[in-house]
C-alpha cells in the first residue's frame, strides 16, 4: 500500500484536545488522516453521510486531552463507550495487525478498555492496570526525556535505536502507571521479559531518574508500553508535540538546524509498517 492511500482514524469525543496536532503529523507524512467523532463509528444520532467504519482505516490514534472531563477516572468514560459499542471491531482491528496508538489520555483509554497491557489476551474484560494521580498531586507539564527500552517488538519504535534518548513533552495529572500492589513486581517483570516496555523516563544524560524527570511516579519509571504483538502502544508524553525540532524548548539556545523532532519517528514508523504489510 502506498503511503498516500493509508487512512488513519484520529478518534475524538467531547474533551479531547490534541486531535488537530495529531492529524497534522500524519498529513505531513503524506497519509490521509481523518478526525472522527466516536458517534460517527457507532452511528448514534447522525446521518449516513457522516457514518464511518473502523474497518476502512489502517491505523487508529486516540489523542490526548480530557475526554468527558476525566470524570470517574481519566479515560474511563471514553473507554466504556468505545468498548460497549465496538469491542468486536477493535479486537478484529488488533488481530489483523493494524496499529493503534494512544497518547496521554489515549493511553489511559487503552488501559481502561483492556487493550493494554495485553499480556494474555487481546482485550481484558476489566482493566489490568491504571494510570493514577501523579505523586505530586498536580498537573505536570514539562519536557520529558525517555529512553527506548524496546528490543524490536513495538512497531512504533522501529526507527529508533534501542537505548536512544528522546524528548517528548508531558502534560498530565494522572500518568502514574500502576498494577495491583500484590502483583506489581510480577507485572513489570513480565512486561520486561516479553519486550513490552517501550519507554522509561530518564534524565537528560540518559540515566534513570525520579521526579522531576519522571513527572508522575510511574512504577519502575515506565512511560510507555505495547501489547504482546507490538501493534498497540500507549505512552503518556506527547510525540505530536515534538514533531519538529523547533518545538523543543532548547532549540533557540542550541541553534540546531535539524527540521525533524524526536516525535516524528513514532508516526513515521507506523506508516512504514502499514506500507510494508498492507
């Protein structure tokens, strides 16, 4: 499939606020993104003209924001509405190997819906993890340095060398990845053994570090994970806000002539995967 034929669904509901930036990243790489409201996929209260089918897209992105005001828990309402109406379609989408990316609030949705961590099943009946309130008990908005921990399973990091350090901005109040307390060490070990840990927070020199470099207190400094087949990834920091190098906070000080920012590689890798496998 040629890149200009690739259709990407950027899914939104009330409260999401990063859909336009995410849409623009995909368009700048030559594919065909479309911002789609959840009602268009489930057919609620809309005419046939606006109806959309998930099967018509080769990639799904759930962007950042505060879907449904983050009531109950961050991403919980979005996930419940999505799962209740489209569970079978989502499972089919994952089974055929199509990429699904959840950024910030999108990561929260993927965890709430049961697509992540995805250790033993495509979609769990109940959440196996949670993205809880930051240890600071406040909204954290800051540049975050991440190290690519993935050994090759995750398709979204196929263009990043292992142990490459990248900078994506963080902007969240509930980004602390947690598992059931009695099994937390076991979950982390299983994710590591299965090559499902994608990013961890580090300091600017690439060393594992606590707050403020890890803005939320996430278990073992985990910033992003993928499912067991590597085609579903969630991460808290925002790669779409690092698509261009001039978006970096140190750009004017360094005078870096590079055009591409660290975030571009995430979207580019997914589109290349689709080109090669569709």
